[in-house]
C-alpha cells in the first residue's frame, strides 16, 4: 500500500508488517477503508481526498482511494488514482495489488495479469495480492495458475482480516463463474458475504450474479437486504439504484435514487435517472422532462440528460419543434471554451457524429478483411436512434430482455415498428431486407469492436 501510515494498512490488508506497530490516532487510509466497510462511502472518499491534499506524494492514499472508487464502480477515476500511485511507488506491493484489481474491473485483463504477477512478487505474503492476481488469471483463462494463487491466498487469509477472507472467496466465485460452474460460484459469493455480512458490496455482488443468471427475484431480495444496511450515503444509494435498474426492479431503483437526491439535492446524475424512471415506471413524460431540465440546470454540460430530454419531446410528446429547440439550445459545450455563453451543443449533430465514429470503425475492420467501405444512411440512423430510446422508455418491461431487445410492442412507449425492418420502413427505408446487432456500450468504437 503506501508510506508510513501506509505500513499500518499493509498490516491490516496484506499482513506484511509488524502487528505491534501503533496505529495513527488521526484519519488514515485504514480508517477510510473502515468507513467503506461500514457503508459510508462518501465519508471514506472525503477522508482520502483530505489525506491526498495533505500528502500528495503518498502512494498508499492514492491506491486506497482507487480501491474505494473501484467499489463505487467509478472505473475511470479509479484507474487514474491507481496509476498516480504506481507513478509514485512503482514497486510497492499494495499499489500493484490495487492496480491489478482496477485494471481487471476496467476490462484490461491482460494488464491486470501482468501487474498481478508483479504484485505477488513484491508482496508474496499478501492474501489480497494473491486473490486479485487469481482473479486476473481466471479472467485470461489461466485456470490452473488462478487456482494455485487462490489456494495460496486462502491459506494466507486464515490469519488475515475479514476483508481478505471475503475477497479470496469472492475471487473463487469469479473463477467458477468464468468456468461456468454457477453453483460453486454462488456458494463462494455467499461465503464472501458471510465473512463480511454487514458490508453492502457483498450483497450487491450477489444481486449482480443473480441478474446475470436471470434470477431477478433473488436479485431483488439481495437488493432489499442491501438497502436495509445502507446509511445516509448518497453514493451507496446510487449503487443500489444502478444494480436495481439492471435487475429491472424500477421500484427499488426509484426509491434509491430519490433517497440519494434528498442527500444531494442538485445531483445531475440522480435527477436525470429519475427522469428515466419517470417514463419507464410511471409513464410520465412531463415529469421526465422536468427532471431532465433540472439535471441540466445542475450541470449545464450534461449531454446525456439533454439527449433524453430531446427523445422524450420527439418520441413521446411528439412535439418536434420543442425537440429541435431542446437539441440546439439546451446543453452547453463541455470544458473551458472561449465561446460565448449563448453557444450550445447541437445534440442531433452529436448523435450523427457518434454514428460517424462507428462507421469509421466498421470500415477499418472491413479494410483489414479486404472489403470495400460502406456508407451511412440518415434513415437507418433515425430508426436506430428511435429504437434505442424505446428500450430506455420501456426498460421495466420483461419483453426487452435478451433477444427481445430487437423487438417492439405496439403498446410500448415510443413504438415505431415490430422489428428492425418495419422500423426502418417507417422512416422511409426503401429496401426489403435488413439485420441489426445491439450492444450495451456508450462508446461507438467499442460497440463496433464488440461485434
């Protein structure tokens, strides 16, 4: 982990220092982790931010902050902090351990496997290093090596902390999930929850697993238990809401984001998601538009809230003049800009620009395959965009799960056509054949790469 107070956290998490070393009396990386384990994520993050301001060259504080951000699923920020820690202390065992986990959860499993090996070399007696390295090895398909690391981690964790024992079990679950042994995976997730029964992350893991197995009833039960553990922590409420949305439990999601908004009344994130929920759950586009406008007022550069507002006006309210006005006169450009305050993003153009990035990526792969480039179609763009928002508007419907996402129901909000061809024909597509692929990615190039 990090420096001197760092050595104390190393004692707690990596069992790599003298246990009789006295604890610091003030805030420390360890006390921040204790707050996180008590489900006080905002307090943990705030404490670490203060420590980093006071000691900007303390690698342990940066690494611990990265770990907290990682559990909050704020992957970009987590990776930024982990890399800062690595730059300060490139050979530190705890720093490399956290970097391994953050890279793995950021879907960079090859880097995670590489840095996990370095972490174990730097801290061979660390149960956490073995657990995170074992996770990365399983994710790259090196199952024998993963099993060896997790077995060693389990031996080390016997005399370690509850967190270490839970992480070993959690990563055994990951190992079995990668091998598609879902019974064993669930057993080990339950053992992880048993090791840390009061930490909400363990229940969120079980909820996510249940969602992946299409057991939404179990997911809801785990979410309800998680909600009972969570204190007045806005970030934690948002995590609960996020998992609930994946479980299509919009009642729980609405409750979670409403509670978060009460704790931080001008949160753009909470407002815009409550706007989404107003349509999907309550079928109330008026309330949705109000929430999205409030989100933009709180964060004038929030193009996601702006795009949803435009979609509500265009596809649900069917007020195209209002939609065009919202698209061109609502969201400010991001970043510092010399442009006058009256300058706004053109959200419709931004959608076309994303399509251009996707098209360029498609043609890059076609060149590699020796194929001629393809061109875009404004008609197909309109059809695809309308269907994308149909899936948001009807997110609570069971009919959009799995391959059902390709279809629309005439009773659904924002209905255009039953299938990809009829939707395209609605917008004037002249051909008689068509196919589509759908992926859940925010980045257009990454979406194409998935296919």
